C-alpha cells in the first residue's frame, strides 16, 4: 500500500508540473473542447486506476524480481506508450478537431512520465 501511495504521489506531482507548464498550449489547441472547470471525479479515477496499473504491470514485478533500473525504465516507457497512445490515437481517430501536435506531445509525455515515475518509485522502494 505504501508503494501504491508513493506511485500515486510521484505521478501526481510530476504530472501537475507538466499540466501547469503546458496549460497554455493545450488551451490554445483544445480550448474549444475544454470545460470551464475540470471535473475532478473522473480525473481522480484516472490517477487511481493508472497508478494501480503501473503498480501491477511494472513496479510490483520490478520490485519482486530485482529488475535493473534500465529494465524498469523500458517497461515503464512501454506501459506509458500503450496507455497514452490508446487515449490520444483514439481521440485523433474520432474527434473532428484533435490536433496532431497534441497526439504526438501527449504520447511522448506519457511515455517519459511513466518511465520516470516507475524508476523513482522502484528506486525509493529499494531503500
């Protein structure tokens, strides 16, 4: 449970920095699709579920097996790539005005974020 909470916390902090620093870009490209205020229930559910998936598929197995941080980084990157590509490519496929730039940037971000969080949490768990 402590590792899950750590995963959730690390993910939230790093993602918040990204979201606040890129808010202008997302608003410029997707502002016409955005709500005036975020709906925090689905946002919270996303973070809770994503952290659970990350724990189940990447962090938990890495801790149990003693995987190298390089392996953790690659496994985390792949998990992030799959998850973020699912979201962004689906949006790109079905939305009239979903920008290519957002698709590419978001997939890259999800890949890096998930890899970084995986490495940080596994590194912390080893102490």
